[in-house]
C-alpha cells in the first residue's frame, strides 16, 4: 500500500514539491554560509518525493545553533514551502482519493518550517531511532 500511495503521490504532487526544495537547496548552496540549509533542503526533497513509510522525528540534542538556523530558514524559505504544502494539501483534499495525500502534505508542514534538528526515519525503525 505504501508503494501505491508513493507512486500516486509522486505523480500528483511529490515531484513538484521536491523541485521546490531542490530550488531552495541550490540557492542555499550557492551562498556559502547557508550550505547547512541547502543540505537540509535536499534531505527534505527526498522525503517530499517518497514520503509514505517514513516519518520525521525531532532530535532532542539539537542545540541553539539549530534554533537560530530554523528562525532564519523560516523567514527565508520555510514559509513559502509551507504555503506550497498547504495549497497542494487543500487541492488534494477536494477529491476523495486525494484525502490521504492531502493529509500527508499537511504532515510535511512542520519539517518545511523547521528542518534543522529533525531526522527522517523509516516508520518501521526500532524504537531508539524515534
């Protein structure tokens, strides 16, 4: 079922959302000081491309630098990517078959707003990873 949902996701919205993250990642990598944001953006792009079967967990050991970086990311790119997820999620929820995909889009909003200090793990990972 995860594979089927991922394929439908990829066709309907995953490719376009991943392109948004890749564009943000490329821009961040061009500006040398924001390379950590670019790396986080590429990581989320892979998650946005194939999200079912994986989840986002917060690292409790993320420090102050992660907090400051998340504030900068929120202002520069996070809001725009979250708006993309909200728009796509609402459009998908208008159809019965798209409701699970719309809900998955809404679940991506927190990581699009605050990517630093988050880990993407398989949903069937052992407990200590979560």
